[in-house]
C-alpha cells in the first residue's frame, strides 16, 4: 500500500451521540431538572431556536425539518406536547472551548451546545455538538480527536493517554466531561445497575462504550478526496498508540470494496458521505460560504435521520438482550410485558420509510445497512414468535394440570352421587369421631378438606398475582 495521503481540513463540525437508560416513572422529574438547568424544550414553532445551538453563522430551517419526514414520523420526532408519545428534545448553549491532548496530538475544540433527548421506553440520548477551533488541521488529527473523544471509558491501549483540558480543569475521560461537568444532574437519573431486575436495566448491550459520531468536514480547496481517505473517515483511523498516522488496512481492494458499500457520492467529486458503525461523516472540498445549506441540513434533517436510526438500533439490541436474559423459571410474569413492549415499538415507532425525498431514502438505506437493522429486526420478530409459543406451551401445561385435578374431584364426587356430606357434619362436629370413620368416609373427609384448601389457594393466588402484576406494571411504567 502507498503512503497515506495528506488532507488539510479547514472546518470540522462534529456531533456525538451518547445513549443512556432512565426510569420512565422519573420522566417528569427529569424534565423539571432539565428546565431548572436552563435546557429549553425544542419546538419547531419557535423560530428563535433556528440559529441558537449550531455554531456561529449556522441557521437551520425548521420548515424544511418539518417537511423532510413523513407525517407519522414527524409526530413522533417533534411532539406538540410533553405528554405526547415521542422524542422530547431539550437543548442548551454551552459555548466553551476545550483542548484534547495526547497521542502526539493537541486538538482544540468548542462545545457549542448539548441536547438531552428523552425517547420512548426509557431510552435517552445525549448529543454533544463540537466544532474545531484551529483554522487548518490535518485529517489525521481530526480523526484522532474523533476516535478518542467518542470513547467514554478507555480500556484498550490505543484509547488511553489522552486528557481534556478546560482552563484549570482536567478530565481524564469523556464520560467525566459529560457527566461531571456538562450535565452532572443527569447522573442520578441514569440506570446503572449491571444485574437486570427482570428484563429492565441499564445498557449492557451498548457497543464498546463508545459514542456514535457524526461529522461535517470541509477540506482545503483544490485537494482530491481519495478512497483511502474515505476509508479512514469510516474507520476513524487517526494515529496509532505510538502517535503515527495509520490506516487499518493494507489491501487496496478491500479499501475500495469497503468504500463502495458505504459511500453516498451523489454530489461527487466535491462532496461525499460515508456511513459506518462508528460514524456518518460528510467531506467536501467546496468553500464554506457555499455550503451553508449543506451544513444546516447536517445539523437538522441528517442529524434527526441518524438519531432515529440510532434509536432503532439501541431498542432492537435491547429487546434481543432482554429476551436472552429472561429466566423462564423466575420471570414468567415478564413475558407478557416483553411481548407488549416489542409489539408497541414495532407498531408505533419502527418504520422503514421515513422520508419522501430521494436523498433521504438513500441515506436511510445506508444507515439501515450500516446498523444491521434488518437482521436485528428479524431476530426480534422471531423473539415474539418464540415467546408466544413458550407462553402457549406453559399455559397448556397449567390447563392440563388443572383439568387433571378437576377430573379427579369430579370422579370422586360422581361416585358419591355429588354428596360429600357425612352425617356427623350436620351437627356439632367432634374431631374424635374421625378415628371411627370407615374407609369411604375418610375419602370423603380428605376430598372435602383438600377441595376447600385448593379452592382457597387458587383464589388467593389468582388475586395476589393480579394485584402484584398491576403494582409491578405501575412501578416500572414501561408503557407510558
């Protein structure tokens, strides 16, 4: 493979999406805390918000955002009330400058704003909007920054050694920056338990503890965008642990196949978008002044498109995980709730068609392919079928056992002509007379007492299960 080709970047806008889990019963309390900490509810009818969160000189178009999505998706993404089902977005300006140092790289950036989006079924997403400060930076340094900043808790050797600085403050991890400085009040709402209670808990299926990144990069004019550069953008190949720039493949044919499968080149040769598991990155060699509309769309329609499909991925992974965690001996009562959760997600939120625009359809298909949504959805649908079959099998066993017990009592009652009353029971009963009973009277006594005990037990068990299920459903509040 030839040496890595250099590319100068003049502007870089980078968003990072960090999912978390919160308790639905605390949704209103969380919304109150967001308001208390100066987060504003995003409203398409509030046009004052169009240029507030995205960086200097960037203004999105609320009407375009409103028209991009199909009506049944629009109602979910932009609900008109906090009580409506959907995605509630709260945003706040930050406008603070930081520096990431380490790995032979010092990268200065601004955090323009922060979104906290409360999604259905207790899933939340934090979005951090950042912008490169330096006027000219190498693609290697930009990708190295993106690769390290998205790591919440560094565990691998190549992820360690970088720190984030703000004046006299030092943050050793990105999660520390987000949860200890940018929005510390959120920590008490995030579900942290590793051991799931039933099938509800944190996000143990969150892949690699890395955020999803989204970037719009503007390259210095006159440069050629090559496949190896696009490959590095898709893989976020910045620098290796020794600080040298690198690319994670030595096979040109593999690189070409990778790029061909993931590239959106409708606006080539000036602009390309590559989508992968790690990022959706747009690169353009046009001057910034001519890209105002494209940058605005990156901050609006493409951001929401990515957000929606990222949510799909999280929910599908969650549903698969929760099915695998069910203990059939202990968690029988959760099976119906899991079936209901899957059914509601499928019918209310999961749609393959979300936009009528051709470019929107193209980018949607790329996201679905990159996130493996189709096989995940097939697996979840198979989960529903498995749960139904298992539930029917268990219900059949219970019915057979109950039928067997009732048959025994019916046969015994039939033998006695439906009369299980002994003459001694008609007057004041003396337990000492029991020892003088005949064999058939003993059968009558045992049948009568066990029948009364069984009926009482079934009545208490059924009533108790109903009360317990209602209390658990109220407490967990899965289905608001």
